[in-house]
């Protein structure tokens, strides 16, 4: 009988106003941005609550710029340190948004009074006080709606994609100095052109990366006097992006910014640009949350498109109707290169170029 109590809503005393509620999402940038609507939903439900976010060290700086988050902590790798941190912060309610045995165990060891986790992880059955039957990834729900289901024990229900964009709130920081403001503003490079970021870094399944040659064809498909392209990525991405960077080295309408900005600086830069094009990556979701024109280039599996598509007033995706063949690699002992999936190579650069043109009314193009 005690197990079935774990499936019930929180008791009224636990839902009193002013609770300290921790959201634990310790994975990557895109996952963090996808979970931020939970903070807004909590604030909308109880403006007096304190929303605490536990994330990883790299994404903590982004979380601090969400106006619905009151406290941010970077999760230590060491389990003993994590348990000590949770015990010191001592939230009234702990929500394990990304299923993780380590998080569940540390919250249990810290004796947090209410611990909410997924019903579909056996390790949670003993360690969590409340369990949520999260819908299947193949349910057709966007990942933001799946994450929001963790709030149901608190009486918070969001079931419509249309509600989500209003819950995606990020406030980019002001640059610390005039020099930084100028350096991080695309107008420094664009000279009157529209500013569009290309973020071609590898997605989780390398076969589902839009080919670098196609990014190059996209650049060439639009009048160089109309768009300034910014190729962005981390320092670790530079080696894999070399074919694209070398192809456009020295081009007046292409700026290489790979590895030149921190995550916070990249956030400031995105907010000042007109648009961003990427695969299913963190920058795609960050741009959508910041409200700029955002275009995702996705594989053709409808379940994946619906689950991972960016949601925002100016966000959209392009995918082909060609059957996805999944992850494949070149079958040689000397190579680990992924074979581009036909569902990605079926997305023509000309189609993406036409989408970019539609972002800007003719009267808005530079003369």
C-alpha cells in the first residue's frame, strides 16, 4: 500500500505557499533550456515559492539568467559532496528531472523530505517519496511537456505546446564593458547585413548532422550583401568544422567565431542576432528561448521531430520525408566517420535559403 501512496499528489501541507523547490537537471545545455519552463510554471502556480536549479558546472551560467530561477548550484561530481550540498540547501521538494541513480541516491542520503522522480526507473521506487508516470518518448509530446509532467504531484498541469513559449524566459546579461558590448554585437561585423548564426556542430547521432558542404551551399545561395553568416561552436568543435571554415576563410560575409566566446557571451551574441540555424543542439533551443528566428534541421522520424523541436514564437524546423536509416558509419578499420543519413541529405540548401529569405520582408533587406 505504501508504494501506491507514492503515486498520489502531494499532501496539502507540502503544497503550502512559499516552498523551496529544487529542479535537478544536470545534463547538457539543450536539456537545461528545455527544462526552464518548469521554473516559470512553478512561479505562476505559487509566486512565493523559491525555485532552485541544480545543473552542471558549464550550464550554470545560463541558468542564472532565467528570471524564474532564484538559486543555482553546480552539481559536484563526488557523491559525498553532492549529498552534503543537498543537505545544506535542504529544499522542501526535490524533483529529479533527468533520471539518474546518483541524484536519486544523494537526495535520499541527504534525507530531503519530498523526492519526486520517474516511476519508470526501478532505483526510484525505494529512493523517491513520490513517483510520476512520465509519458513515453514516443507519445508525440514535446520534451518540454514531458518534463512539465514532473510537476503534476504539485497540481500543475501543462498539456498544450502553445502554452510553452510564454514559459521560456531568459534575460541575457548586459555586457560588462563598452568594449565587450561592441565585440559581442553582430553589427560590428555585419555592416548593415542581416546577421544569421550557423551552429553546425555535431549532434548526438553524427549521421543526423546536416553536411558541412550543405552549409557552404546555403551561404553561397544568398546574396553576400544581404546576410552576414557567423559560424559558431566550441573550441572542441574547431577540428570537425575545418572543412567549412577553410572553404569560407577570408570571405567578407562569413565570420569565424568558433571557440571565441564563453557560453554567457554566446547567449548575449545570439540575442543580438537576427537568426540561427542548427541541428538538434543546445544553441538551437537557446535561440528559440531568446526569441530570435530559429530554424532546426531535423531527421525525418516524426516522433523525434515532435519531441525535440524548438518551441518559440519564431522557431520552426525543416525535415524531409525520406525514411531515416539511423546511425551508420563507414565500414573500414581506419575510419570512424559517420555516413550522412539520407533523411538529412534530402534537405536541400535551396530550401533552407528560401526559409531564411522569408524571415525578412523585402523592405527589411539592406539596400
